[in-house]
C-alpha cells in the first residue's frame, strides 16, 4: 500500500526503503503555529533541523537507502510556538534530473558509469547538517560538495567554496569547534594517493589549512573527532575493494580482521609528518559521540562495530545484500591514547545496540557527560529507531524511553534551555512517524527525565520519512 503523499512510481518498486517509514513524499511544506498537545517550553528557543533521503524519480537500478535526494526538515521554536518547513537540497545532480525528468545516476548498488558528469554517483547532500559561518551546510556521506542553506527558510544559498579555496570534497560529518568557530573536515580519494586530505576552515568561512594524509590504501572512514588542540583521523579495516570498483563498477566492502583499527592524532593545523597513529582492535565506527583531552590522554567515546561483516548474505541479490549491510550491530565503546607514553586502552561501556549518537554538539572537543542515542532492535528488517537512550559517561548508567507501538524515531539532539547551567539542563527534540496513520509529530523530552516520555507533542501537517542526521541550532543564530 502506497501513502497518498508518496510519488506514484513507488507502487511499482517493491523495496522496503521506499515504503513505510522510509517512503518519500512529493512536496515541500510550510506550516505556521502547529497544533500542540501539552505545552511547549517557553525557554526552548531555536531550531531542530534534520536531513535525509527523499527519492524524487523512479530509480533505474536497485535502490539503496543512501540514494535518496536530500530533503531538510526544520522545526522552529520561539515563544512557546512552533513552525515547520521542509525543502529539497538543490543539488547539481537533482537539477540535472529535473531538466531531464528522470533518474540519471544508478545509485549505491551500481553498476556505475564512470562517464557520468562530476561523479559516478549523484551527490545528494542528504546526510548531515552543520551550522557554520551563518549557514547550514548540507553534506553527503561519501564526501561531497557542502550546499549552503538559509537556516530559517531552508532556501538555497549556493555551494560553499570556503573563500574560493576549496578544491576537494568535504566529509559527511565535519566538526565545528564552538570555542574558535573553526570547521574541521577530511576528504577521501578512491583510486590514487593521497587517499585522505585534512582541512581547517576559519570561523569566517575561509579555508586556512590543508594537508595530505598518508594512508596505506583507499579507506572509508565516516567521521573524525576534535579536541581542544587536536583532530583525530580514523583508519578502519573495513573498506571498499578498489579493483572491483575500477574493473566492474561496484562498491564492495570487505573487513580485514588482520588489520588494526587506527586513530591518527594531528595538531589542529598540523601536517602529515605530525600525525601519531594508535592501534586498537579491528572493527568499524560510523558515528562517534565525542573526544576530549585528559592530561596526556585523549579519550574517544563512540558506537563500535566489532564485526561489520553482516554482509554475509551478499550474492543472494542486491536487495538482500542491502538489507544485510544495513543491519548495524554497535555498542557504546571507549578508546584512550596517551600522547606521552604511547599507551592505549579500550573497552565497552555498554552492550545495547545503539547508534546515531549525539552529545551537546556545542561541546564537541571538550569532556561531556551525557549523550543521546537511538536503539536499533536486532530483528529489524530496515533501519528502525525504536527507543531514545540517554547515557551517563561518568558512571556508565543509561535510561531509555521505548517509543509506543507504531511510532518510529529520528536522531535526537540536545537543546539547552535559555539560561541553563548544567550539561543536561534542557530538552531533547525528535521527529516521530506513525506508519499505520501515515502521519508525523515532533516530540519534546525533558533531558533530565527522558524515561517519563515527551512533555509536548506537535502535529505536523505532512508525513516525514525516516532520515539521517539532525542538529539543534540556538535561536540567536536564526531569529
């Protein structure tokens, strides 16, 4: 059954990532002063913005969740009232397809055509949102062009070029240091060294530092971390096979258990020669919580996958392969590196299957006590967020709120209340969807009592498909 607001072509495509909680919508929406159940806190001031895939045209090849065109949803809180907007990210790839009235690129599952313009995959800018230099930057998971959006209207402001100096792509999750205003990123190369390039952008949006990073081959890290003085680069033994990509036009990932996981510590504006690499147990990490310095130690907390080889069903068809690949098995984990002695330590902080983790993002690079995660049931068919989990990183405890039957969540950032002093003095905001009723709501939790459930719910005028990453932007940056 196809939702009434979905593209008509989805009825012809039997892919679960085009139906249910993942089904795309056909329209952009603006709604003012939403209907609220309960009472929105008057000291909740700012915007919840979330990016995600929303496929416009019928795919020409097997569809992957990562393929959809970027659509940003914004919820704007001010004076106890709430407005909503949704807008497509006006990427070059989407503009090409609009002109032709059809899909042009094949999607993540290939096969790829290396003669396509710009890249063999469409840069959809559908992955994350970062506030920097007065704009929202929409990014892409394979490293792409940052597209600038007006943080209030979500209108297109063109591509970011960092003062005309950007000559590479930018990673999906660049980090902004709120103390300096700097944006830190990396980019990757698939066929030729340098396989990684590291860069720093000033608070005024100008590229001020860039250096190549030596890696032993093409790699697929998704994240990086910052601390007060350093950046931490990732090198995991889970990466695509370059020869298969080159010869056959498919991205096939492999896990080499004989290789260690590595973190490279580089001074904020350091060079390749200054990188110090530390080795840990093999595995993979999609998303990290945070990193910070404790004397000579650097501490990193994140969602570790000790065995990312859940692609064992590859070979049974592209759809089966994708569903297996997206069955994430991750838990909260800690890594420690001593810059003076070279010592390392690592260990699990919990065993619950969680991902899409966020601390207070204004505190990236300094020690944080709390983080907010999504629980993923191990029997899921598609990626499905079924509970909100709050971790205390000091005592290892966790509290959770299981979403009621029929409701499915989104990544949930922390929103500090006006005048708050404690790290969890504020709220947690998320987008929810009810599949049976084909509708969505915004839920607001008190951060210190998330286990008690939402304190306010706002009805949205449209269904919002599942998405990737969300961000809280303080009101003084928007209104």
